C-alpha cells in the first residue's frame, strides 16, 4: 500500500480522517459512491471541502493511486469529483488508480479549482 507523504492525516480539530496508517488485515474496504444530501451537517461539508482541496493540491488532474487514502472519505466524492482512472476498476485494491474530474470538481467546489488554476507541478489545469 502506497503511503502518500505530506498528505494531511485528518481535518484539524475533528475525527474526520483522510488517510489510514496501515492496511486493513481483514481486507480492503471497497470504494463505492455515497450520496451527499443537501441536509448534511456543516462539519461533514467542511471535511469534504478540505479533502477535495488536499487531493487537488497534491495530485491536480493527474491520476493517483488510492494507497492509504481513507475509503470512507473517498466514498463521499467518488463517482462525481473523483472517478476511476483504471479500466477495469477494482474498488477493493489499494493500487487502484483514481483521478479528479476537473469539470465536476470545478462546478461543485469552485473556490478550490478556481483559486488553484495551476496544478501541483505548476501546469495549467484548465
């Protein structure tokens, strides 16, 4: 399992984790789409925002390996802002490739993608 160095471990002041420390000995938690309802609590929305911002800052438009990113947190973005980059995609593989769908991410998180026009290596993302 790839460990993403310098990726934030959690949302400050909360128990919302962004990465896991070690592989699950009982098996990999599969990635699946979770519906975000309009009545979600503000802390949940802040966690989604912070996680999306960390993904964009670290990976930009480039595909990235799931690695030690928390499946529970990815699930809130999966199928919308974060999509599979592999075909076929194995949702139960730490090595599965994901990528940010910039068009949808820009629509749902405009101040993240809009304010960070350049990806992590300085290349334009638009």
